[in-house]
C-alpha cells in the first residue's frame, strides 16, 4: 500500500488528483451566516491574525547527541544561523557554475509549473541546463533530488554524521530552486529533515503537530497536505484554523533549519532561491551513539534509500483489496475485521483498535461500496479502478489509518521509554 512518505516524494514526480472541496457554510441557530465571516484573519493570508511565537535560534549544530536530545527527540524546530555556510555550495552555486557541467545538459529534472503550489498542476520534465536558462523568466521552480554532479558541494548536516544514521536512516535529498515568489501548501512530512538555504530568503510558518493535529485540516492525507488557500484562508470552510498558534521564522542565505517529523509548515521564498533538504527516517526517542566519523563529508559519500524504489515495490491498494475480498461480497463487519488483521494495511503493527479506527474504516467501506448494496465485492473494486475521485477518497482515508497507527505506535514507544527511565531511577 502506498505510504504517505512515498507520496510526499511522488508529488515531485507525477501529477496528483485533487478533489473539489465544497465548503460547508456554518449556520447559527437563527439560520443567519456564521460570525466566522467576521473573525479576524478571514480571507487573509495564513496566520495573518493568529498568535505567533519566534523559533529558537542557535549559532552552531551542536554535537549529534546534543542535537538529537535537545531538538529531534523532543520534536522542536530550530534555526541554525550560518549552518549552510559550511557547504561549498554557499559560495559556488551560480547559474554559470551550474551550466559549466556537461552533465547539466542531459540530467532530467522535475519543475513545477506554478510558483503557488497546486499539486494537481502538471509538472514539467526538462534538462537541468534548460531550467537554469529559463527559470528567471518563467513561472516554474525546481523540486528534485540534488543532481549527482552537485552533491559534492553540499555537506551532510553535522548532526547526521553518525554511523547508526548513515547506515539505514538517510532517506533522500531535495533541491529547491526558483527565482523567488514560491508559496507552498500547508503540509507535513513523515520524515525529519534539515533545510539549508544557499541563496535568497525564506519565510516559514510552523504549527506544532501534537498540540494541533486535530485542528489542522489535512484534507488530502494521502499527500500530507491541506487544501486551504494560503493567501486567503476561508474560516467558514476551515474554522478549526481560527485559534491555531504558529511559530514563524525567516531564513537568510547561509542558514539551516530543522523541521521536525509531522510538524505542519508553509513556506514562502523570495529572490533567487536555492535550498537543499536532507530527509531521514523518524525514530521515536532515537539518540545516535556511533558518531566517530570524519567531519565535513559531502552528500556524494552517502547512500540514500530510494523512495521511488520503495514506491515501485509497494502493493497497489486496489489489487490488495481485491485479494482480500476475492470473489466474495463482504459486509462491513467482515470488512473491518479484514482491515484490522491485514499485515500490509496495518504495516505489520499491532494496535489497539478504537472508535477513530472504526469511524475511518466505515468511511472507506462507504467509498468502496460503489453499487450501494451494503457489501463490497470485486465488481465494486473494478468500478473503483475507473473512478479517480473515489480512488483518491479511498487513498486519503487509508492514509488517515496510517496516521492513527503511527501516532499510537509513537505514543507507545514514548510510554515505554518513560517507564524504562523510571525503572532505572528506582
């Protein structure tokens, strides 16, 4: 089954389908329009009138153990002032430098064709050289893995220079390149990551995941993003955003930023803008131990797990559902049991099934029961293959189950860690 981490990369590579959101206008008891229309910030940019806090700023990365203990393990974003200046890219990366590589002419990249991100908009496949020659005059921006011939210019962030991280936790690199003016959707990622900015300025808004996960409308969970218009937030359509508190930060060229696992964020870029993200797998309460490594190692010295390969190897959701249902007609009770016990859908994890799981499974069942017979059959799943809107609905609801599983597993791991600490103290 497609995981949200894979889909987070897939949006860089393929066109996503997006459902049409129909706003539900809230009515007061006297059937007059809700006063939400008059709430400060309605139809203004995201976070315009919300409470904002400043992000912590430090002047160096700290040691890996200190960095993970203080920020990663505790899920706390932080700006590392001057952290990107350690990489040769900070001084080397000019357009002339990029075009000096013969490889730039043949290396194909993915360019988004609207600077205000809309994940349903077709991406553009062009050569890196062609992008460099045209990006300043076009409404495009590059979102791609760091080209191999440029990886030697970017240091692996110092907190990741540990053998127990480098061995199997590094996920991917992403290069962001534009003439400025880009606006991301409000989204979150199933990885921890450090973003280093080599040119330009970025402004980011953060929302703490654990505190506000039930208030931030990730209405496209299979892609991990919200359909809210970041330039004009409709509090009638998204009333839960009215009282959310934000952290805000401005990145200048030369800065790096730690973005914790699942924290919601929205990004705006200004001027010629080049940044590189390094993603790594999130492990609850993980603190690196084996960190005696040569310093100042660049990205080309490391192997990153291929999310595209992971995507290719995953079981197609509809095919897997067909194998579960087989030639039967399955009612809801049996369907819930199949989902609850399925090793692929539940990703092999044992969880405590609660009302949230049941409610989400009921929504999935309603989507799959296309003939409205009260049962899901192989004929329903065949119809599903031809119904892109229902496919997206099903993927979104299954992504919600994945989120519920991850949240419960992380909570269990934190409880186990706390219990172990208490036991050691005794």
